[in-house]
């Protein structure tokens, strides 16, 4: 456990950051699952409406360094390819 005042503050900050990062990752995973299930159900219009939303979340996550830029790019590419292919 932290002893100094600055170490205690650093711990508080890291806990807060960790919870925010987990929220971003959860949103990304949930949206990708939702799009994949919509594509399987052949509801392509609804899946296409969700694309801008997932783009926005992936870009924000990459901007705040929750995920790497190339990871965000790869996920966007694969999801778009999946929706357009079907």
C-alpha cells in the first residue's frame, strides 16, 4: 500500500483511469458483438447504422491511448468488411 501522499494520489488516479479504460473496452466489445449478431440475422441496415457509432468509439479509444491506433484501424476495417460483404 502507498505510504506517501503523492503515492496515494497516484493510486487513486490509476484506479480512476483503469475504470474508464475498462468502460471503453466494454463498449467496443459490446458494439462489435451487436454488429456481428445483426449481420448473422441479415439485418444489414441496422448494422450499417451502428458503424459510425463504433468508428467514433474506436477513434476516441485510440486517441486516449486505451487501444493502439493500428488496432482501432484494424477493427474498423474488419467490421466494415463484414458488413459490406454480407
